[in-house]
């Protein structure tokens, strides 16, 4: 069993997904912050390192191009001596695929845009933004505002859910829109019980949540296995989404081992709509995060 008894979906709040005690070893993914040892330990547990199997880490090659030394003069008469031209420096190297893609797509400031980037360095503007909302025709594992998405996301979700079901990997909508008021109440409850340092690694501050835009939602497996837990990655729904969500304009927003860029640990259930063209370009570019794809700085902390 991935998670201890009593740590199921019913104990999760809309954003934190675990009880404030942090007792669950498979609870809400923790954000990066300079916090006490107790919090760091809880963050490690949130990754599922003690009770859940972890996927292999993604290797990143950050080595830059190295200049090639010019060749030595030939030992001939000075009148015929030539020197090889220096190789181009790394600064003049051809742009990477991600850099090329970023030139075609630009991060938007408006939360009404599919390319808005919301992270710990980029709050919503206005922070109490309310999108146009509708209820998608998909299998729901939630109710109320959590069953709502903006129209573009809802339309794409309907197509994706139908395709997943036809492929034998049915999924459910676990958590959609989350209002500023809901996020504020959740975050403030954490602050009151655990202090702000702990709250900042367990819950998004109000005005800093992608769920508030209507462009993001959490999925679950139709069988209910490992809902909102790291072990969800091994369910049919998660595997299908990882392979095919981009075809419908979605990305897995918080991928494995990129928490220092996104500010959140791995969430295989959290999908973000950016549009089919952008999702395809991001995949073709090999960009792992929305920040990298759009040329934005990392946002590990507030």
C-alpha cells in the first residue's frame, strides 16, 4: 500500500491534499523553501520516497559548448604559414529547440490567456481574478466550484477524457477551479496551525494558484487508485495522460525533479491547458517546464 490508512483523498483540502500534520507519506507535494528540518523531512515524505516507488530521475545536460583551440602554425616558410580560424564560441552557437520555440510563444500577463504563467514569482493580476466558468461533460469526482473549468479548458478536457476512455484508461476530474476565497481560507488555516513557513511548502498562497485561472485541473483514475498521491503515476490514467495529454493541449505542469524551477514537487495528476499548438511545440522542443519553454526564470520560492 502506498499510503497509510486515513491518508486517502477524503483527507485532502482543495490545494494541500494532506492533513496539516503531514502524517501521510504520500500527501501533497511540497514546495521548495528554506524551512526547519522538520519541514524538510515532511517534504521528502511528500515525494513518496519512503512509501512510494519513485520514477527514475530525469538527467539534464547543462554543459555548454567548448571553444576549439586554433591549430598551431605549420613549420614552413613564414610566407606560407597560415593559422586556422577559431571555432565559434558558445555564445554564437545555434539556438536550442527550446529557445527557438520560446521565440514563437510568449508568456502572457493576463490570466485570461492560455499562456499565462502563475508561479511563486508571478501572481495573478488581479489576484482575485474570476474566469468565465462552465461544467465539462466528463466523469466528476468532485462537486461545486471544483467541478468547473473555463470554456476552452472544458472543451479540450471533454475530448481528452473521451479519448482516454476509448483507449481503456478512463479518468475523472478530481479538482478544477478554486476561487481566491477558497484558496485564502485553505492557506490561512495552514498558517494558523503550522506557521507561515510550513504553510508555504504545503499550500499555494491566495492569488498564486493555477486552479484559480480555470486553465488547470487535477485528474484521477476511474478506479480511484492513489488519487492525489505520488503513486498515481503508475495508474492507467496517469500513464495515458503523460503520453497523450499534449495532443489535446495539456501538459503535466509539475514534472518529476523540476521542483527547483516550478516551485512544486512532482504532481502527475495536475494538468494545465496551454493549447494544442503550444503543447506540441513544447514537446518537440524537449522543454520540461512551462518556465523553460517560455524563457522565464525559475520560481522555487516566493
